[in-house]
C-alpha cells in the first residue's frame, strides 16, 4: 500500500506565502520620479540661437550674405548666454545639454558650411562641397569629443578650436569681404583654405584658452570695465573688420601658444641634459 502523499501545507516543507498568492498591491518605488517638463528660460535663448542659425541658411539661399553672417554671430551670442543663464539660475538639465549640442551643430556646423559654399565654394565644384562637408563633419566630431570630455578636461582650455569661434572665423570672412564689395567667386581659393583650416583646427589637439576661469560674480578693477567699453567702441567702428581680426588672432593663438610651449620644453630638456653631463664630469 503506497504511503499517502503529503501536501506542502501538511508536511510543513514550504511556507504558506509560497502556496497562497500575495494579493497585496505592489509597493511604490522608493526612487522618486523626475518631474516632467523643461526649464523655459535657458532653452528660450537656445531656441533663439537655432532661429538665428536657420535664418543664416535662408538668407544665404537668397544671396543676402551680410544677413547670413550676422545671423551666425547672433547665434554665437545666444550660445554664450544660455549656458551662463542656466548656471546663474540653477536650471541646468540633461535636456538642455543635449538640446544645446544639437543647436550648435546647426548654427556652427551646417550654417557656416552652407553659407560659405553658396558664397564662394560652389564654383570650385567637387573640392568646394567636399571642403564644406569637411567643415560640417569636423564640427560634429568636435562637439562629440567635447561632450564626452566635459567632466574630465581642463576647464581653462579647449582641446581644439571651439565650434563657435570657427564659425565666427568663416562668417567674419564672408561679412568682411562682402562689406568691401568683393565677390565670393573671386576669392574661392581663400575661402577654401579658411574653411579647411578651421575644420582641421576644431578636431586638432591644439589647446585654446576657454576664458571660463574668469569670475563674473566677483569684483573686477576699474580698468577691466574700461577695457570692455573700449572693446565695444572698437567693434562698433567697423564690426566686420574688427570681429574677423579678433577671431583670426584667436585661431592663430592656439598654434602659436603650442609652438612656444614646445620650444620651452625642448629648452628645459637641453638644460637638463647639459646639467647631467656637468655633474658627471665633476671630480
């Protein structure tokens, strides 16, 4: 006669909670959910920059080169304001960072490339639009590298020419020569060189001062305010000429600073070797 099989309840081998299903409502997650919505104030400036960059493309399609160049400079101003406003008002967010990066690609990558192509590079044919594409691709790579190194890189320096500065260099060239009455087709080679060099500098390892170490909250000497007023006066005298000169000097400052540092490093190595030899010859 077979022994009677015992149920889990009779044998006591399984707890009751494994037999009787738990019909209680699941408890809510301990991690608080993020509030929906986005911060309005900084994203208003980011959207204004996107509008200016898109307007630059539309103006270039209509042959309004001065308006196109000014649109890129306006986008550059908006790009400088949105981040600072977000930090001052404590409204930074992941959405704002991603949105700002996409807008930068439009304003400082696609807009300058399309404007300079329609202004001067189109007569060059294939090498013309390839130069414009190189600039746009370099901007995308520059932004991607900046986003991945934002938390580890030195805040005082940029690795490679910043995309707004590169866009200002290209737009400043267009604005200056158009103001002087120079046709873009007559300076196609010059525009090609500036476009390619700006793209290469963006993806290079050359360091540029970021000026992010300047304390805007603290007090400054009176001379600093006077220098700021003089800067505004100089720009207002001849905006295209002064702005192009400023960003050209800034673009050249990186390679010059790198060469100076390399010469100093070589000099220190030579002094170290010569010092070691002198020590070895001492009795």
